[in-house]
C-alpha cells in the first residue's frame, strides 16, 4: 500500500474500508462515506493488531530500529480491494515514517498523517465542536503554561472539543499580535509594550518561539483552543490543559509552577472522546507517547 490510490467514496459493505472504519470508530459507518475526507491512517502495528486482531491492514508499520516486525505480503487481490487504479486523478497517499507518530513501546509507527499542501485546507472548526486530532508528547508540553499542541487529523478517531476558540492563518502574524493587544487590555496595561517586556510579564511560563506570552495569553483570556490553519496545529489552552483540577494555589504563577498536568500523550484532565461523532468516551493511557484510545490501539 505504497503510493497507491484510494477510493474517494465508500459505498458498499463489501469494501475492506468498511471494516477498517467499523474497527476505528467502534460501530458500522453510515454509507456513503467520503474516504477523501480522511487525513490520518493507522498502520498494521502490534498496537493495532492487539485491539483489532481480525482487521488486517495493508499499510505496514515502520521502525527507527533495525529489528522490524515483518508481516507476510498480502495477496494482489486483497490489496487491490483497497485501491482504485483506473482514475489517475485520485489522491496518492505515500506511506512514510513520520517522526510524530512512532510508537514509543517498541519504536514502531502506529499511523501517518497526510500533510500534502495540494490537499484542500481543512475547514475552520466552530466553537464548542468535537473534532479529530493527534499528537505526541513533546518536551515542555503540559508544563509551565505551554498547554498541549495537536495536529488536525480526520481519521484518527480521537476527538477534543474546540470550546471557546480562535483561528489564525499562521503563527507569527497580526492575528497573534491582536491577541496580545487583547491580553494587555485584559491586564490593564497601556502604551507600547516591547517583546522583551512581554517576556518579563509572562515569566514563569513557557512561550512559543518568537511569540512572547503565548499560550499564556490565550489561557488568561479564556480560550480553550487556538487553531493555526497553515500548519494544521491546534493549541489546547483550556484550564484542564494548564492546571491540575485539584490545584489549591491561587496566583497564576504558582498554579503553573506547582500544578501543571505534566508531559503525556494525553492532555491533562481535558476530556478526549472517540466513536462516530465523538459518541463514546476515550480511555487514554497516559504512559503512552502518543494520543491514544484503548479501543483503537492497545
């Protein structure tokens, strides 16, 4: 399943895509289903096989290690059932080892995200809406007010809620500066404020590079998520992503210093869901390096 073509729509229960989606979301998909809307695809890893022993995927996992688990090659008829060969206009999904989605337990990849700039941009997520994401535990996330950073990933089966949200086209442009202006007004700060002064005002919190006082400013302004469209990133800045729920500290500095939820593939105390249209709770294993639901990868 390397650089092959996939159908744009799923219209029949006879397609193996039907059983893949049924395993992924935990219930039969409604037909027709637009496969072209998917951006994330799971690999036939040990983690997938443990959760879905009867659903064999033709997308092999890959590894940074030399000891790679070898799978038997699927028959030509089996592989052909997953793809469309006749129409060259269909997307081509090239399977590669994306460092974001390498499974921590064995170094084995569990899936890949399509970030081809030829694809249409994903639509802006409205407020208070469940949407699919993926992530892995970067250094500093979950500590010092840095929140948790996700990638938009239709097809991951893991959902967070947008809550109160704002959408930017890119990181370092006027939209970020507009939030800073709103934050300074919230803090009753007047006059011109340099970036150096912003860093001082947000001391004891981690700022994104070239973005002083962010994500701190988003949290203090009450935003739950910040969407960055160009990079398909979502920054989770809700209180559950910044501070443990049982925190007894009162000042924001102490809360971020002593009550940060910590590094994890999950997202602090923020609710994660799975199933069709986020209809089921997700049991996320916090010891895993990547965002996970036990019903999808074990």
